[in-house]
């Protein structure tokens, strides 16, 4: 099964991608997470990508496409954070055909509340937020330390929202035309959203 999750920043797509990957036992490819790892390693790609992520802009395709191609398995995957615009969708189409594109809608009011709450594990990447709390303060279930993403500051989130609106929303009609687009409401709690998504893909 090949699934893409679409949604505004902080709509919950990263969290849902992790839940779906665990539940369906399908590999998760989170492009933002792959970039953050490259940035942490200070690799050549990481050094080039960092300024874009800090400014909330899309990293150019000549850096992104080889990264995605390297991690795409031909069988099953959950893809989070790709495609981000029509050019990326067309590039993806040349490699693979998708089964489901799930769009997670979310109100801007909730996104504003989530900005300050989101933390992720520096070791395994697990995401915590308004309704997913760690058992031990600032510590992931794997024992890793919880960190705030550098691009989760209001100014950068608003920039990322504007980029989403302009560059990513055309993907909705692109995938609707292909009849593989399904919308769920991300304004509910995490497990209700997961159940809605699972109903669609199963
Ligand atoms: P995310 O973790 O999906 O919120 O992505 C964090 C940041 O990584 C984005 O704001 C972009 O700067 C960059 N990024 C992630 N996915 C892509 C992509 N498909 N194309 C370009 N830039 C991306």
C-alpha cells in the first residue's frame, strides 16, 4: 500500500504518519525528518537544506528528489511531507503509482495552539503534543530527550502556512482528479483521526 499524507504544518500529519506506520506495519518516509537528520549530521545536503527549513521555505528539488528516491521502496510506504507541490507530484508519478492520498484538514486556531506544544524525540523522532504526553517529563518512551523543532516558532510556522497555501493546496485537486484523494478532519483528538484514516485505507 502506498499512502501519502497531506496537510498544513501542525495539522497532525507527522503524528498520523507514525501511528499509521506502526499500525499497518508499513515503512514511514518522513522527508522533513530525513532532512532534520541530515542537518544534525551537518552533511553536505544538511548544510544546504538548513537555511530553507529555518525560513520555512521549500528545499529545492535538486536536493529533495534524490533524497526521496533513495528512500522510496517499491512495495509499501507512508510518505509524509512529499509531494509539496505539483512538480514534486509529477516527479513522484514517474516513479510510482499511489493508492491513497489522505488530506488532513485543520483549523488555524488549533494550529496556533499546537505550535508551542509540539515536541519530538531527538533519538526516534516520536512526536508529542496537546493530547499525546510523555510519561516522564521531556523524555520519550524510548528514553530519548524531547526537543522543540527550530522551525516551530510562530513567525516560521506562519511562513510555512503561506507556503502550504500557495504551493501545496493545488495537490488536492490534482489527486481528486485521479480519484485517490480522501479528506479527514484533523480537528479531532489523535486517536479519532487515526481511526478515520484507518477506515479509509482498510
Ligand atoms: P515537515 O517536517 O514536513 O514540516 O518539513 C519541515 C521542513 O522541511 C519544511 O518546512 C521544508 O523546509 C522542508 N521540507 C520537507 N519536505 C519537503 C519537500 N517535499 N520539499 C521541499 N522541502 C521540504
